[in-house]
C-alpha cells in the first residue's frame, strides 16, 4: 500500500508570493492533518480535515488555509508569504479521527521563503 | 503548561546497547493516545509505537517498547540493541480530543536527538 505522498518536495518562493502544497493520503484514509515544523517552534498543528470538512485549526493567521477533496486528497495554501513561513510542512493521514488512531506522515515539503 | 515534555535534548548510546528516551505528558482527558515517531535527517516522520490510555500492558514493536506509567503520566521509549540507523530525532506525541469538538489534535514534544556510537 502506498504511503502518504506530498508534492512538491522542495519549494523556493519570495516574500509576498503565495504557495500551494499538495498531499495524497494513504488509500482508504479519510482524515488529513497538516503540521509546520521549524527549528524554533518545533512541530505545530495547522489543520485537520475529515470528509472534506475542516474539523480543527491551529493557531495560525488567516494566510494559512486548506481544503480536502472528495477523494481525501488535501491542499494547503499560504498567501502573502513571509520569511518566517520557511519550514518543513508535513502532512499526515489516518483512517478516522479518534485518540487511538495513528497518523502516518508523508516526506514533507520543504519551503524556503527568500 | 506544556502538554508533552521531553527533557533530553540529546542522547548518546553505544551500538548494541539499550537506551531510554523520556516523555511526560499532561492531560485531563481520560481517553488519549501516546505515540512515538522517529525523524531521520531526511525529514520524514516515521511511526514507531502507540499506547492507548486504557491499555493495561506496555506496547512493544520489535526493538521498541513503551514504558507506560499512567499515574506518573510518563511514556518512555525503550530501544533495545541500538543500531547505527537509529540515529535520528525522536518525538513523543499525544492525541486527545480537542474541546469536545470531535476533533483530535496530535501534540508533539520538542524531541530528543539520539546518536548511536559505533
């Protein structure tokens, strides 16, 4: 069974631009979550989607948005990029949403904002 | 207060020896899940082991075992017979319900960098 895939793997943008990251979950998984990882802040939760509905959002500005499609694939968008948005963005999928469900992660998209 | 605390920023272990990575957590939710992930320098987060709050026995997965002490709110990862490929960052994480909203957020500790010495 294929794992979680994320595209692109690497991205370089300049301040003020916008970016869209894509995530394809493991087949059959209906929940997708996004995380931002930086050396200073560590791993921070961005959003969680289940069956095309955003169930939860972390403490991030409105420039960060996302969506989930009917095939469970998800995208996240960051508008008006800032230098501080440089990070590894990780996507994770799980079968459902409960405390026992294991999230499996993709390889991440490394975003550099110049 | 931090939800997940990993007090060891870095650890060294001799190859073939066992090592324990510490993790304490804070929650008032009776139902929660505890997870350990490994992150090599490539960046991918690899799931290692899971322990549910209602599980009576400690979880084991091959060379990984979880020393779960519920009353002390600790969930330490034990790696037996360390290998050079175990050198990586290790993250402890907890999944609990978020504000009764039917959403379950995974909260991570700051990680422990493990270096295995030949």
